[in-house]
C-alpha cells in the first residue's frame, strides 16, 4: 500500500497489491485482515484516516509483535498496534490502538498510551507514564516516572522529559521544554 511504490513492486519481500482506494475490493474478495505499515513523524492524520477506512470496510487489524520483543503477560495491546524489534514492555502496561512501539524502546510498568501513539526507536518510558492519543515521541527520548504527555503533541529526538507536557505542543531538549 506504499503510495511511493508501484503496484507489483516489493517492499521488503511483500508485494504491493494496490492502493487504499481498492481496499473494499480486497475485502470483498476474501481478504479480511489488513495492516498499516507506516509510522508518523509528528502527524498521525494519515494513519488515523487509513485505520478508520479499514474499520469501516470491516477489516480486522491484527496486533503485530516482532519475535525479539519481550512483553510481560499483563500487557494489553490495542488493535492494529505494532511492536518492533527488541522492544521491552513490562507489567501492567496498556497500549492503545494503532500504536507503533519501535526498535529497542522500553515501556516500564504501569504506563499507558492512547491511540495512534508513535514511540520511536530507543525511547524509555519509566513507570506510570501516560502518553495521550495522537502523540509522537522522538528517537532516544526518556520520560521519567509519573508524567503525562498531552494528546496531539510531539516530543523531539533525544529529549529528557522531567515534567508534564501539555496537549497540542512541540517540545524538545534536555530538559524537555515546550516550544
């Protein structure tokens, strides 16, 4: 479904069958599962649009967990969520729908995310962090215990979050500051 690739091309070994405007045809032909395989860099609107469209058609969006990831038994993952290589998710974590937890990120105990959250490679969310929906956490960001990151926010790469972040802001740095 990669819009920058041609139908018939392969993206890491998977043949592109068509574009999203043909999803109803695929569903009606018997294909009942679909996956959204692109992330976000601060803007989740395309992922939300495709997710909504797939759900309205009737597709099931499976949870995809890489075999190298380590998840506690008590972890709850929302529909259509992707957990990448070497991700560690500890006990009592709840992850929303259509989230991306990317390579080598660590989500510690009792954390929670809303829907459409992107946690980039190398991030660490310490215990009881709440990341609200539609938020992007940039690569190698650390968020210390008991903090909240408001919805529709973007945390820049390498940030160290030491206080709550409001909704609808861009924030970055060490310590992380709203801009």
